[in-house]
C-alpha cells in the first residue's frame, strides 16, 4: 500500500523526534549536555533535508546544498526567526501578571503552570502556522532556521542555569536536587523538550503551507 505524502511526512517527523530524544538520553549521561545537544542538532539538520526531499523534491537523490540567498530570502528568514523566538511573548506577559500573586511558589502551582504551558505551546504552534501561511513555498526552510536559532538560544539559557535554579526546578517536580540521577534526568528532559519544541514549529509550518501550495499548483 502506497502511503500519501502527508502520512509519510508526519511519520518521518515522529520517528526523527524519537531518535533525537533517544540520542540525547544516550549521550547526556556519558558526555554531558553539550555533546548531546550537538548530536541532536546533527540529526535535526539531516531530518530537515529528509523532510525537504519527501515534501518538496521527492526523488532518490539527496542534495545537501544550501538554498541560493537573496535579499527577499534573508528578510523572510529574519522574519521567521523573530516569529519563532517571540512566540513566548504572551507567556512572559501572563507570567508577569501571575507571579506577584504567589511569587514564593511561582510557577509551580497548578493554576499558574497550566495556563503558562498551554500558552507556551500554543505560541509555538501559532508561529509555525503563520510562517507556513506567509511563506508557503519556503515554509520548511524558514521554519527550520527559526527553530534552530530558537533551540540554540534555549540551550544557551539552560547552560547558564545556576545550582539554585536547578534546585528550584527540582522542587517543582518533587525531585531531590542532591541526587545526581535526578539532575541527569532533568537535563535529558529539558534538552529533549527544547528539541521537540523546534520540531513542533517545523511540522506546523509544513501543515499550514501544504494546502496553499496545492492551491497554487492547481
């Protein structure tokens, strides 16, 4: 049975997400967060090319070249980067409103964390959807660039977490920050979560652009 492109694309994305998280889980305890993130980045770049071939240029060959640059392309790339990086602006605004209400426990109480999580992921989905609608012919490349910059920024932010920050995060999830195994699991979870967020943007941009490209072709 021949599967449609939509199913192949989504299955490929899910498989690569699982492979990326598995790579992080394997490398993080052995080599640390940096090499684990580097390994995940390599898999992510290969995934982008695979998805590009599957969705835009289906063939048996895999061209690893880069797209031709132009002023319009650079403007589009910058717009995509800003849209993805700014996807959490609503979360920051809502968080600044909720934090003074119970600053000692922020954001670990259920009534605080649930709306923040929903807004956080909703912002990523919306960013991908907007990129797909604005740039249907370049949605995959532009959303990938935005996701890569976003992931790198979050990984740098994670790398600067202090022991106090880690202890606070551990308390949110009822974990002991003095247990090295807990800290390792937290590192895997945070890095894996960051990578999955990037994939969400890319997949959403592709879904949003698919119908527009089909209409244009017709």
